[in-house]
C-alpha cells in the first residue's frame, strides 16, 4: 500500500515532518500486507550531494541512461544477501514473496548480482544483494518524492515504526560534495599485466581454441593507491558530468567499501511485459573534431572484426530471449553510441515477454552477456575463471532494481571499487579471432580514460 500526500512541493525538512505525522497516524493500525510505503512530494536537493551527507550506513544511487530517473536511497528496511547462489526455485520464491505483496507495484529492491557465482564473492557485496531502502528520494524531471518504506517481515510493527522514526530524525540537509584532491598516485598494479595480457590473447586467438570458443571477453583490474582517498560520490558525480548518456550508480553497503559505475550498457529494461535490451559490442575512440569523429564512426561500422563481435552478441541475446518471449525484434543494422572518450556499435532489441515470466528468469537468461563473458558462455567463463587472474565480483555483474511493474538492470562495466587505502578500476575487451594485442590493451586504457582523468586531477 502507498499513501501519497498533496501535490505541493515542501522543502525536504517539511517533507520529513509530514512523514513523521503519517507514521504517528499508523501507530494503532495493523498492516494487512508485508510492505507499506509513505510518500511526500518534495523539492529535491542535488541527490548525490544529499546522499553523501547522510549518516546512515547503506547508501544507493541510481540514474537511468540519458538523464533518466534519478534515485538516492539510504538505510535498510529489508536486506537480502546471498553469499552463494541458491537454486532458481529459492530465488523465485523470494522474488514473488517480496514483490507481489506490493499492492501498487511501485516497491523496488535495489542491488546487483556478481559476474560469476563460481568465483569468490566480494565480502561486502556477496554473490547477490538486494535492499529495500528505508528512505528513497526519487526524481523524474521536475517531479520528486521522498518515500519511506516500512516492512513487517519477521518483526513487530511497533519496532518497525520506531526504526522508521529514527531514520527520519537522522536525515540531514545536503552539503557540498567533498572536493577532489590534492593527492598523488603512490602505486599502480595491473592484473593481468602487459606481458600476461599478450599470453592470454595468444591463447584465445589460437585457431584450435577459437574454433570452439569464438569470443572471450578479457578484463583488467587496475589497483591504485593514492596519498589521500577521494570520496566515491564526488568521483561518481564528476564521472556523471562527463558521460551524461550513461547509467550512473553506486552501492555502499558499509562505510568501508563503495562500488560505482558509469556504464553505457543496458542489460534490460522491463515495463509490464515489454522488454528492451541491446547488443553493445565493438569499440573505437572519439575524434579530435567532428569530421575526424565521423570518420572513426564510419570505420567502426565497416570494420569486420567489430561487426562480427556485435553480431555474436546480438545472436546470443536473441536466442536466449526467444523461449521466454512471444515476440523478439532486432535492429538489422547497428548504430553508433558516442561517449566521452570512445564510441560503440549499438543494436537495439525489443521483446514481448510471455505471461508469468519473472525477472529472475530474465536475469538468468541474459546475464552475463557475451559483451562481458563471451561465447559459448560456459566455455568463455571457464577460461576467464581459470586464466584472468582476479575475481571480478560485481564488475561485469548486473546492477539495478527489481519491481513488480518495472525492473531495470545495467551491465556494470566502467566500474570502480573504493576500499580502505585503495581504488580498483575495471575494464574489458572482447577478444575474437583477429584481435591484436596492442589494440586490445589500448582499448582498456581508452575505456578508463575518463575516470583516470578524474583521479589524476586529484
């Protein structure tokens, strides 16, 4: 059930007061369902700045691609963390219990799943973790709401009301984001390093391997130590300004570790039974001027290596969706998606999902995509697991939100993990038969150029 106030736009402080009054009015009611949301229209502050200022431990930020809906969420009404992936029936039961008791269909669980459940999980994140936040600021265009989520899952109603009051009392006003710098790079370590990268490319492109496994996406982990640790929300904000056409999101489940991503890639968006996804594979740099940029885009469109890579991704997604859909439509010709330092081949895919198909079935079918794993999926993932040299965790995983009426996930490429005294950056490149060692190594550098530029400006 959702309780929505008038359409006036009070300040954040006034909205918090109104929510406290709504809570007081519920003290003698016994909720008839597991989750309840109270909502107040609000004049929203800058969301990342507001999020960074909050004292609550859990912090989540989400912004859709091309300046879409923006969400800042704090606190935890429910947390569901899996340190090993259970069977599909267990996940499906959890999904239906949590989401189908939401009468208005507007409840969301924010979180993500790791790239590979057979690799060790990141300790703070697990193989999968989804959170029903205590408080959400949601903004779409000029409209914004402050939402308070209540849950009576395995707890007393009086205690839930008390915890909600405490969360509201702890809310503070937005403050300017901490500035970047001054700081200096103390060390950098790439895994795999340049020599190991050459060995891996040679293995993947060997004729005896490529015949059975035509594509493997190899990634690099770049660990950096700086003299001062930058605020991850400040870095995400700077990244956002440079790549407004990408998804931007961050997850901080404890004060010590924050995962952020400024990813151009959609895993899928579902509204009702209508689904949109994409084949995003094939990369080149941006030009120094408009004519140079267009020439590079034209060369990318006509390049056989990149076109083949994009076609492999398209064919896989189409094959995975077909058993779950009444209809799948694919753009025949790719277009160009332009980012700050690079441009990609992009091909849109739309589907009408069969009645009864859940988001967990869609996640299992589409994740990980050939754009971050390879083809065939099992063979490529096995190679990555055994040879790449690091555990990807949530890098190249699926991050977003689950809802009854609407769900959306991005593929977590162009990512950074902030840990005590260390920043870890991630990027990958699709390796096919005619891939060249130096070109693919440079592609990794190109993909990290934006965030490295931000960090080098410390």
